[in-house]
C-alpha cells in the first residue's frame, strides 16, 4: 500500500534535471509554441533564452559578485566567499553533467591562464584587489580566475545550445599562433611596446572569411565570426564596468572615485575572446563542427 502511494507521488528532481529538460525544450521547439508571435520575434526570444541559459555559470557567478556585501558573509571575507561559491557552482555543473570532463579541463585551463595574467598585472600596478582575503595569492584572490573561466563556460554552452558551426576557419596552427601572440602581448607591451593593433590586423586577415552558423530556433543564421568576437568583447567590457563600480577590483584612476573603464579595454577583451575561442576549438567534439579549408 505504502509502496503504491510512494510511486504515485511526484519525485523531486534536482536543478540539473530541470535544466536538462529546459535544454531539450530549447533545442527541439514545437511549432505550436508561441505561434501567436511573429516569427522574427519568436526567433529573437528563443535566441535570448539560449543565450541566458549559456550564461548559467557566468550569471550565477557575477550575481554573487554584485550581491556580495563588502564585509563578506559568516565572518569570511567576500573574496573567499566568492571562491567557495564558484567552486560549488562548478562542482554542481560537473556532477549534473551540464559540462563534460573535457570541458571542465578546458575551463580549468582558462582559470590558470586568467590567474597568471591577473598576478602579473597586479604586480606591476595595472589594477588591484583592495580588500583582504585568506585565499589571495600574489596579491590576487583565487576567485578571479573564474572570471576568465566564465567566458570559456559561456562559449562551450552556447556552442551546444545554438548548434554552432564554423565555416572557413583558419588552419589550427595559425589560430593557435595568433592566440599565443595575443596572450604574450598582454605581458610584453609594458616593455617592448603594445602591438595589439598589429595582432588585430593579423587576426582580421586570418578570420576574414570565417563565418559562424548558428540556430536560434529552427532555422540556421549566419554572421561573420569577427563580429561575434567584438560583440562578446563588448559584453565583457560592460561587465568590467559593473565589477569596478562595485569595487571588486580597481584601476589606479578609480581609487578616489569610480570612472568608466577606458573604451580601449573593449579591444583587449575582444582579443581575449579570440584566445578563449581557440582553446574551446581544440575540444574534440567542437572540432567536428569546424570547417577548415584545405587550400
């Protein structure tokens, strides 16, 4: 009797299960869904929903960043609470199979790459993390690497949800070489000059023919891959303005009073997106959706 009753009760499902159901709904929309809306608006709405879903880790992370009290929580400094929160979210996504182990390893690489850059930039005084934290290393809180990992997580999730395919991608060795030049310039421009615009010209030539094919709802759409890099870079520049406004880190000119982050940082973020994209493109299941011309 009790067994029969238990079998009829609705079983509680964790958030990972609900997200899996949401993904299935987004990836296979029914024709009857929102039919009363004009097709362009339906497609735009679906695109927005998929983008929001792809930002799951970034959204949970940055909501915590902006909502965290300056004094921290439960006697822990906010930098340490943010690290614990990022680890918790990342562990949950892995356990719920929202990310594969290969994707998790790539995200760990983003974290390391970002932390090394942060440690170098803070050491030479480009920006600083003014608050105390037990988990600060070389003057940089360990949670900061997750800001870079969030970009990688977004690209990985968006690739699957939007069924991304790349046409006319440059040869991998050229793409990797450009990504290494981008990363090196973040360090060397303090000593031998800033060559970002030369590197940007190189990237422009490499990706001039590259097109990203994606599916917002039930039809394929196309856009230049370079435009996608620039748009994502702009979003990151906006997020940086919010972060500095909330005092998570500060540039020297923001110590007295907050001011807008220089628009030139937009180009830096766009180049960083290209570097991140190159790492994601190295994932085995992603490579299958990338077309590299043989000529």
